[in-house]
C-alpha cells in the first residue's frame, strides 16, 4: 500500500534537512510516539494508541537505508508489531525535500506500507485519512519545535546503515533515551466516523471482556 503526503517546514532546505534526519528530535513530534533507545544506528521505541478505554502499544524500530545530503533525499526502513500480538507493520519511507523559497521547504513523503492483523481491515481509504491527519499534527509540532529550539546539529553525510556505531568489542552501542513517556494517541481525535464505526465494535468487545473479568475477579475475592 502506497501513501503519499507532503508538508511544509518554515526553514531553508539546508536547515530542514538537518532537522528531518535527526530521529531523536523528530520522534516526540509524532503523536503517541516515544523513542526509547538507540542500538548502534537502529532507533527503537513505541507508539501508543487509545480508543475509548482501550490502549494498544506497538513496538518498533527504524534505520536510515539511504541518505543523500546533496539531493536532499532520505530513505527510512521501519517495522513494528502490536505487543498484544494482533498485527504487524513494516514500511519504507522515502522523503524528498524541495525548496519553495529561502525560508520555506516542502517535504514529499512516499510510504510503502505493509500491514497485517486488525489494523489491516480498515482499508486503504481509512488508513490514508488517519495518516493525513497525523501528518498534519506532526508538521505543526515540528514547526513549533523549530521555532523554539532551532534546527540543531547537522546529520551524518553517509547512510547510517553503512557505518554502524560499535563499542570496543565490535558490538553495536546501546544508548537509552531519557525523557517523559508519550501520551497515547487518541484515535477518536484523528479518525473519521468511518474508521471509528469499524473499530469501535472491536474496542467495545475488548472493553466488555475486561469488565466481565473484573467483575468475576471481584466476586471470587468476596467469596474467599
């Protein structure tokens, strides 16, 4: 499944490149995302999603497969899985920058997405609608971050996958990312009615099961 998006960053193309290739700064801009650690040049974290009383968590990792600083093009490989075992996702994300003016840049993003499990039943239209809204929030958060903190340090010129960071024994270095836990993304705030109508029966069923188990546990505790 291919998804195509674009957004504008209020900085020159060179400054935009610096910030968009820094995953540690980007992660907090994506609603529900939390970067937890870096293994060499592989970034690992979680994305938390909430629908009503139900919260799901996806564990994932990402790594740059290509980084062309002269052409302002980066390719990111990412994968994730639902910690509840209900589905998996993988994506190849290609981002290309185009200069609009000395102070504005367009970022075109093409995502080759593969999904399995419960999320796959939503279909391309529903997923595209949700991703459009999420990218809008991401763009707003990114521009706000740049206004507060600037663009930061330049990214490495070579693809990260080709020059992994290792320790003295040749093993990839592991670095924990300290920071506040991400708030779950409330799907009800970003999804259209069509998505929610299809997702709510699943969420309602899980909620009913949780309430039943809670009641059963309480009855057994009183009897004991």
